[in-house]
């Protein structure tokens, strides 16, 4: 289990659900809930953490046997900084990449406001099953900072070069993430939900092609004595932003407070 998924948080949810009280049958009419969520993915993807959190205000209508609900909430899945290996060879006629003096730092994250639509029905005493879709909550943010240089980078070596680039592109949208599970009415004012959700999002990855800029000698060599040729920041026409569609399973537990 990821070190970012706190067992203490799970204990708090279980203790809260064990408050004194007797579970009661769902009354007909309108109702509202506050939902606090923790989710966990069995494996990491796109350098995101395995754990995620959510919060939502659930508004619904019950016929007694069937509930129809819409939830307005916020979903968040963080990521830690990581380094990306600088790949690729420089164009012919230019010095090769110097890995020891090159670096590329990245961080990815998911977050955003979400809308959940849910249908649930009675399964047995104190138990119900549910299914639905989460729309939104999956804005993917990709942060990167790179500084890549060639071997023997200096003013006398006209085949040497240096690239610098950075950016924070995002990819949003309302991709539907389906979920289904069961809930247990622990007390008259609280319940626990367990769901399996397929998190649907688009991942971003900036791909840099070393040595493909338009190079000139550093106009301010005093800032870096002996500096060689350098390209303008972020001016690399051969670079691209790669997009990949994901559908990642998550096990989600929620504490529900009925009020």
C-alpha cells in the first residue's frame, strides 16, 4: 500500500460509522448527505500517487426502495516530483547529449470539481447497492522543467548546444468515470460505502528532442563564463505534448453523514 494512504484515516472513518444509533429504513422524499472519500489504486500510473481523496454534497430523492442522487464535489489525486531520463540523440553534426550535466524534473497531479449521478436500491436489511458515473474531477496537470546540454559546451565548440524548457499544461474535460458498490447503514445518521471506480482521464507527457533548437552564442557570457551556443527558451518546433487515455481501477471507501 502506498505510503501516502494513511491507515489512521481509514480508522477514523470506521469509528465515525460506529456511532450509537439504530439504522432506519430510507424514508420517501428528498434527502441530503455529506460524503468524505478515500480511494486507493493497486498500482501507480503516470507518476501519480496510489491514494486519492474526495468530498461531496449529495442531494437525492428516495421512493423508499430506489434512490436517485446528484453529488457536487471535489476530487484530488496528487503526485510527487520525479526526474525523467533525457532520451534521444542530437541531430547529425552536433555534439551528443551530456547526461551528467542535463536534467529534467517533472510532477503530475489530478484534481477538479466533480458531478456524480447515482442510482441505488435496497439489497437487504441495512445494505444497499449502487452504481453511477463521476463527471469531471480529473483535470490532469503536467509540470516540467528541463535543462539539457551537449558534451563540451563552450564558445569555442560550434557543434555544442544547450536547451532549456518549462511548462505547466493541463488537460481537463468531463470524461465519465463509472463506479459501483455497496453501502451499509451503520446508524440512523451515518453509513459506509465501498465502491470500485474506473478513473477515466487523459495523461500528458512533454517529449523533448535534444539539439533541435536555433542556436546562437550566449548574449550574456558574463552570467556563465565560457558559455557556448544556446537556444531560446521553449523554442523547439520538433517537441510535442503526448496524450494518453487512461482507465485506472480504484477501490474507494466513503463515510456518509445523513442530515
